[in-house]
């Protein structure tokens, strides 16, 4: 048997090189830049100081955006859970002969562009959108209701973006449950509800928590729904980064906010991994095809 | 029993309502794109293809489409070209630091896209390179690589190592073994990975907005730019084209895969 130990490394070389130079190194640059100074002229000056972080925490403006991001993410997770579990359970339980078609419907939202799904809410909630149009037509109201550019609209957009992830995660986890377990519970005298509560629900928890984590992380990293559907007060942490980097070209401060966001998410993912294991998410993602 | 039936019908009704809620805005986009009226809103005042015709005369949009298609295809090819060998390494070989490296290659999923966008742009700026098509391409490869890896790995676990070993012991060289044994068995996963990479690349806007320029736009970036002056019937029409395209590609691919499987 000749020595083949170089082989896996040869196979891995392209991806490792790509991820190292295009992910690891750039993120190190973000960390380094977050300590740099920005000259009034706009030039970046290499330095090692914590001014950018101090600036973030010096008054309540930035931390309050951080807090409201966490609040919106938390609300989105809860709503996704409520509106996601029941459909996932339906797709798991249904014996309809249209099941392949129903599964297609589960996947369909993933194939529709995120930006279109987000802006589509303008057609529904806007001043001349569907809801106002119908209410005006039937004389329920005399002037359009302002439903856009507030937190509700942002959450609508986020929910529509993220609910499919939650449903898929819970469905995959439910689908892995041995159906004879609930049969056994029922034959031992459990009602349908008891069998669900005692057997199915606990066994679906890995999918539930994986879905929650994914929704939380994705909410924290997106700026599009607040930008398109939100008002000035609905900015989230990712909007700050976008504005600093693309708008004012303040790289050091933008980098510092990025680092704060990454550290926050790392703490959350680490805590999650500690208690739940990260494997479930990857299991579902590889099922998405 | 009667109670269960009413419980089940409630579940069905709830699911139906959730999906009506989810698809109503999308259907509204499609319907409004046929509204000849100037402001792209309700009520419908007739039916016309005029916004689609107008789109087809808009050269920047056509360029964006061409860009998106080329970018998506290149991304799909590169991401699978990188991902498939890596998946082989993880599933077929034992080596030090495997767990860690596997996590590292899947890490881009867990990095917020906005940070990914900033990081790569910052790096390119430090290298004093201009934003270009190449930047979009490498960025999209990093974005999609983890998905390709996960899909191919999941499939490879299910392919018995014995087939490959048999081919090798019968005198095939490793490359022949891959071409004749592993590749045909793995083809559905490679195909799925490419498709997935293509759709992610075609759709992506969060990170792409950092990397794109006026000359190198993708369709979603173009839509984002058009949104600056509120929603217009043209955006709805462009949205409709995107929806038809991104939904029909996987459907068609699935159909082909099924026919292919039957033909065997």
C-alpha cells in the first residue's frame, strides 16, 4: 500500500485556497481595519486604537439600533415558529395524493428572488396597494391607511423571506420521525393530541431550534427589508454597515460595526452549538436540493 | 374521532391561509405587470404587454440579464469544480483536522452576508484592484461553495466505497474510476449543486450590492437601483420575468432528471 496521504489535500486544495483567501483573510482585514483611524479627508490611517468601538458605545444611538435588531430578530423567530410549525406538520401528516405537488409549493418560495418578494409588499401595503384599494372601494375608509415604512411592514418582509426556511427545517425533522412511535403511543391509549405533545413535538425539537437559529442569524445579517419597507426609525445593524461602507466610505467604523455583529452572532451560534449541535442545520440545508 | 377531524381541518385551513399570505404579494406583482396604467398600482385598467415591450428595449436591463446569466453559470461551474473534489476528500479519506476543515468550508453560510460583502470589498480595495466581474465571480463562488459541498457530501455518503474499490482492483486507474463509477452515481447531486449555486448567484443581492458597479450589474442589483424612484410597472414586469425564469429552471431541471431516471 503506497502512501496516499497527499491525496485528500490535493482534492481539498482549490476550496481551501478559495475560502482562505476570500473569506478568512478578508475577515482578518475587517478586524484589523476596525482599529484604524479615519482622517477628516476620508483617508484611512493604520493605527491600533479602540476609538471606533468607543464611538459605537459612546451614546445610546448605535446600541439602541443593535438592541432593536435583536428585538426584531426575536419577533421574527417567534412569528416564524407560530406560522411555520403548523404548515410543516400539515406537510408531514398529509396523505393527499397531491403530496409531490405540495412539496413543490414548500420549495417554490426559495426559487423566487428575495428582492422581488420584498418589494412585492409595496403592492399590497402601499397607499395605492391592494389592501387600501379594496378598503377605499368598499368605503370602509376615506383616505389610505399608512401601512408601509414601519416596523410591521419590515417584519412582514422578513417573515415572508424566512418562513420557508423555518417550514423546511421543521418538516425535515418531522419527516425523520418513525411514524410507528405515534402509532404505539395511540395504541397505548393516548389521544391524537397527547401523542403529538408527548412524542412528535419533542422529537421535532432539533428542527425547531435549527430553524430558529437560522432565522435569527439571517435576520441579523440582512438590510434589504428595512431599507425597502421600513422608515427612518426601522434601521437594523446591517443597514448601518451598508450606509457606513457604501454611503460615507467610513471603512474603519463600518469594520468595527461588522466585528460587533460577528462577535454577537458567534456568541449566539456558540451557545446554540453547545446545547443543540450545529449538525441539524447542515442536514436541512443539504436537503434543500 | 370527530374532534380529530375538526382539528385536522383547522390545520389544513391554517396552512392554506399561510400560503395565501405568502403568495398574494407575488401574484400581485405578476398581475400588475400587465396593467397598462402609469403608476403600477391597483385598480387594473386593462391588460397589456407594454411594460414587457419597454423592458426588451432597455439595454441596461438586457445587459444586467446577460451578466446575471453568465455570472450564475460561471459560479455554478466553479463552485462544483471546487466543491466536488473537496466532498470526495471529506467522505473518502481520513486525515488530520478533517472536522475543523469541514466546518471551515461550510462557515460562509454562518457569516452574515453583509459582513462577507464588506470583507471581500475591503480586501480587494487593499489590493488596489477595481471592482470587476471577477470580484462578483469569486464572491459568488464563496457564497455558493458551502451549499454545493453539503449537497454533494450528502449524496456521496450513500454511494458505496466498494464500487470504486472493485473498479480499482480490476485495473482501472483513479481517474477512470471517477469517470466510469463515481461520476455517474454522483451526477444528480452535482447537477443539483450546480442548479443551487446558479439560483443563489442569480438571486443574491445583499452581498452583491457591495461588489457590483454600474457597468457590472446583476438583475437584482438593477431592480434595487430602479426602486430608488418608487415602484413602477416596469419593476413589476421585470419581477415577473425573473419569477418565471427562476421558477421554471428548477422545474424543468426536475422534469429532465425524472425523464432521465426513467429512460435508464
